[in-house]
C-alpha cells in the first residue's frame, strides 16, 4: 500500500509542460496541412485527367462502332438536341443530380462509371448533392449546327473521324473541364469570331488550370496564364479577344 501511495504522490505534468506539448502539436499540424492539401489537389488533378482520358477513349470506341461518326453534339433546344451525346442541363436542379442522364449518355456503354463524368475537384452542388457532370464537348464537333445557326462562318465543323484526321487530331480538343459557374448543357461554345470570349468558360479549379482531351485521345492540363483569366466564372465579365488563354483555346477548337 505504501508503494502505491508513493506512486500517487508523484507530480504529473505542469500546466506549462502541457501548453508546450499543445504548441508543438499545433506547429506540426501547421507544417503538415499544406502538404496534405497539396497532395489532395494533385490527386484531384490526376483523377480529372484520368476521367478525360477514359472519355477520349470512349469517343474513339463510339466512333469505331458508328461508321466513323462522332457522338452527336447539339446545344439544348437546337435541332437534334434530344440525340446529343449527353442529356441534362447542370443549371436545372432536377437535371444536375440525375445520374440517369449520365447513364443515357452515348459514351456510357464505353465509359460506364458515373463518376467518370465529374471532375473530383468540382465543388458544385445542388441541394447539398454533387452535380453529375463537369465536362462538355467542343461545339464545333458532333454536328453541323454552327454551319447554319450562327453563320456563315469560315471555320469547319467536324462530324466524322476522317475530317478530324485531315485537320490534325492532336491539335483539336474534344472534351473540356468546364467551369462550374458556366456549365449547362453538354455543348461547349467557342465563338471563333470573338463576339463572346469565354461564353463557355474552362475550369480554374486545378490551381488555375483545367483538363482537356484531344481527338487523338491525349490529355493536357492547361495552365491559365493571362491575369484577367482570374475572372472566369464571374457573371457579367467581358474578356478581351487578346486574352492569351482565349487565343489558345480558339487555336485548338477548329480550323478554317
């Protein structure tokens, strides 16, 4: 009993010692959190690029199974839009979380994971539920819509793989990681006549970068370099046609 009593009488940690331990833990946490955050961001970026790679392969497989034709791509409300590559408008509440619309996608038989259609870093939600889609398709591909609806243009539209081969598949984008404030239907608008730069805006969520895939199925992470591009996603902002990010996007959209 005396031995036990002696153990009980030994002094514990002082208040200062406890505070020192807490301070050390706080310092370690402060040092580790940025590294953990950076690792998470890298994982999200890798996941987005992997999604775009799978979708690019899906487009090629679809084309091979459909006599060389690209998946139909028409803006919502346009003639033939009911048959477009994906259904649903991300600005319409009942569409934005509806996984059935993704399962009805022309690419779903080839890319059959619903998660593959959403960027892991996309913060957009409807009623607390993540939206189902982050990617949209180059509006100059998949239909002749722009030949008549907004013409006459001197730029080309592409509906067949052979047309892409002639133009250079590695030079033209197919699907793009669209900004959560811009995305609506699956049709990504690029006004080649500079009437509305960034009418559809690329995402900025990968540390001011976005993912994009090309007709030869390679993917890129494109860094936004123009300082004015920090305003992407803000309503009412007008961009200069001289914006370097806009000029690059046009270069990989279509050709004359």
